[in-house]
């Protein structure tokens, strides 16, 4: 409609011609960072559309309430003993995780776009603070090919260097601790805590003040076993180099 070439369009939105072309061909999804740049350049509202209809409508019904909380959170605390948390996953790693759940074809691509789009919360002008605690086993589990694992762990370490993101690791030789019952998330939204518990069939949003207070106590108990930030990032980078 504007009669712009891919190169001219890329200049306007500050993305490379190859990036623009890959989106037009459908080779890569148009994620919020790109859509936000288009909105800024052309006065459109693609990010709002994306949040409401792409992420919201494509997510499972039982997960949509927490996605809404997550998108408005000022802080997110994650404990994940099994895999790298979704908010820190690379596209290749996320694809492997979703494929392991039996997704394929268009269904997989839809789920991948939704998952990567949720990472917008960490990249917006006033980003959400993220504190992620992983078990060492999440670094060692072969979710994908070694090259994908290596790049994923390097991406986690790089994220941990950002001022609003903290990453800690509970070492494998830690004693039994409160996190052995499984992963969970605590989002701070409008000054209150909202929890999310993962499950095999579906997750559960936790909003009761008593229950979220219990989750916060468990969270603090887990962090007592985690390595400090710089030691954790060193461990992540050392483990990344073992994936060859």
C-alpha cells in the first residue's frame, strides 16, 4: 500500500532487509519488537492486536489469565528445575521443547510464536524485572542438538548480564530443598503476587493471598540453595562449552 521496497521498509523500521523479507515470506514470525517498530514508524497498532488476538487467542484457555498477568507484571520470579524457562528460551530450543509435547506443523509454529512473543515483557521500554532460578540439571538435559544447547546456555548467560534480569543456579550437589515438588512462577502485578503452577494436563493460577505467601516462602527457601549470580553465570558458561 505504501509502495516501499523491502530495503526502504527496513530503513524505516530499523530492521535489515533480510529480516523484513523473511517475515514477508513467512520464514520467521513477526514478533513484538518488530511490530512495535512498525507501529512507531507508521502509527499502526499491531502490538495491541498481537497481544489480544495472537497471544491471547492461541494460548490454552486455562493459561490465558496468567499470560495477561505476566504481560502486566513489574517482576516475575521463576523456579524451573527441568528446562530453561520459556521467557529465556531461544527459538530453536523452544521449538524442540514444543515438539517434545507432540506439537508439529502449523500447531507448533503457532505455539512457538506465542511463546517467543511473551518475551516482549523483558524488552519493552520499561522492562519487567526477571529473577530466574534453575536447577543445574536444566543445563545438562539434552533437549536439542548440542549446538542448540550451547547457544541456549550462552543466551541465558547473556540475559543474566542485563540489569533487569538475574539468573541463579541450584547446583546438583545441593541437599534436598523446597523446590523438589516442581516448577512455578510468581508474578508481581499491581502490587500483589499471582502464582502459576505447572501440571501435566493443565496449569493452575494461584491468587489467594495465603497461597501466594506460601509460594513466596518456598521461593526464598530455594534461593538459599542457589549459587550467587556471578558464580551461576560462570557455571552456565562452563556448561555451554561442554555441549560440543
